[in-house]
C-alpha cells in the first residue's frame, strides 16, 4: 500500500529545506517510522544525506527529464513505507521556461502530480507579519498545489515567533513548527556545493542533532495528519543497461550516478563490478562495458595521473570493449586535465579532450541530446534527457561529436560530448530517455 506524502519546499534556495528534511527523517526514524525520501530535480548530493538520515535510498524525481510513467514507477518504490517525504529544489515554483517530458522541473509540478501537500520553509530573518504575505502568495498561486502549512525558520526570539504566528493566523495558514537559529546542524560547503555525505566525518552527530532539534520544534504528530494520499504510482519503467556486466568506477573522484539508473540496470539483470581509480585499480577485463561516472577528478588530478595500473588497464579495456564517461569521468578519459593552479595532468588518453579549471566558468542546466553516434545502451538517433553542472572549460576536443545537445530553451550548446573508437563521453549526466 502506498503511503501518504509531503513535499518540503521553500520560496528560495538557502532557506533551510535540507535542515528540515534531514531533521524530519532522523526524528521520524527515531520514532520507529519508515520514511521514504525523494529529491525533486537533478541534484545528486542531497539524496546521499537523505539515505544516511532515513536508512533508505533516496531517488530523484524530475518532471522535465522524466515521463509521468517513469515518475510513477519510481514513486512505487515507496510501497510499504509509513510516509513519503520529498525535498524540493530551489524555490517551489522555480523551473525552466519550456516544459520537458511532463513539466518544467519545478517542485510544484511534483506536488501537483502526486497530490503531496507542501510544507513551506520560511526564512523569517528580518521580518515578522510580512512573512504571512509570502506564505499567502505561495498558497494561492497554483490551485493544483496545496499548502499544508509552514515551518518558520531562523526565528530570533519568542516575541518574534508570536508575531509570525499571529500573521499566519490572520491569513489562515497553519504553522507546523518554528525553528530557532542554530549553528549546530549546519554543514560546510565546498567546491560545487555541499560536501557529499560520504565525505562528512561528523555526519552521524549532525543528523542526531538535527533530529532532536526538529522533534523539539516541529509538531510531528500534526505533520503526519496533514500528509496527502499518493495518487501517482505504477510499475517500474525498464531501463536498458549499457551491458550485461558493467565495470563501474567508484571512489571519491567518481562518485555520481543517479540511483535510479543503477537500480534500473540491476533490475534488468546487469551485474555491476566496482573498481577504484584512486586506489590504482583497473576495470575488470571480463566486463562488457566500463562506465566512469561524474565526480571530482580535478581534486585528485595528480593522483589519477600517477595511477598507472588504472590508466593502462583502461586503455587495454578500450581495445576490445566500450568505455563511457559522464562529466568527471569524461574528463578523466581525455588527454589532459589542467587544475585550478594551471598545472597540466596527463589523463588516460582514450579521447583527445583537454579540460581546464584554471579559468572557472559555470555550465549548468538541463540538456536534451540527440546521439550522432552510438554510446553504450543507446544507438544513433536516440534522444536522451540529462543535466550538466561543472566549472571546467574545454581547451581541445578534436574527436567527432557524440551528439547534438540543446539546453532547456532549445538552444544548441557547444559541449557535444565526443567519440573515438569504442570510447565516448558527455558533459551531461543522463537522467532518462526522451519520449
């Protein structure tokens, strides 16, 4: 039986969504409840924290990249849990201008499709009753998105809280909790965003503190009452694996594959063999395909350049089987990577790609690719939806383009990916096939 659900969202990024989400997961788990987390949008860092707090894998839900059928199949993974909690991205209504598979990627679209009411987190710093005007606007903008209530964040004092509650009562919006300012549960930022869950040595303490903090300041019993029935579910959508046996790089330099992709590969019968380039391990030569995920090779460029067993083994693998890389994995497959200090590090050389972090430039957004050549799991002409997020600049890309790539507005982007022999790579991370 599908559990009810709630969407944790906010007017903007940086207002405390993740703090509340992790605190709720930890607090409800502490009560003995099984909570299934989800993440709205293409973010790949938050789900790792969700898993640590809830004990269950968190899966991305994305209306721009995924069809309604795909979303329904992923949501069905919550069957048997007591509650669903989905964390939004950016502001509740923030998405791209043009719709994709079944929406524009905004968290509000997930709420409308699933029936999960919204718990709106408000950063109340520097305002009192005016916060009610913000909440009222969010409650009335879309008739198909229901606001269950608000959680007031960064409340300065009991007097401040009283004024905030009074304003919400005047516009008929329920206050589900009020969180005072606290530095104890803040997590450090680095590089592309939050530190990853696996790199946070103090994570267990932070999650415990977040659970206690939220349990003391949010009405958990009321929260369970206002959760809405889940009205979107269905059989899992089959994902074609790139091979029957997949050698997958996995360590601090290559850490990112969307969880639903790995689950889909395994569900289709694929066997996944892990190896660590940072530990100078080579891919299993008996595998059908080698996959190098995204991550942070630029932070480990010198070590990767010195990993002779890895580089030699990868080149030997590519003589007889396909190798594919996404973003960081793509860069490691190239000829060289120039770090932020301007030092050049020799990479595997399967592709002519040379990238540089000496002059950082953000590349961020949805991508729709039409393949010009085959890549593992997909033939020429296949259309793939994905997301790109990196700061590297292409210095050289002499190989044939892998795809025609457009952004969410339909405009061509220069990061086409590339292909040479049995090696291929893209800067975007694939989310789903376009339908």
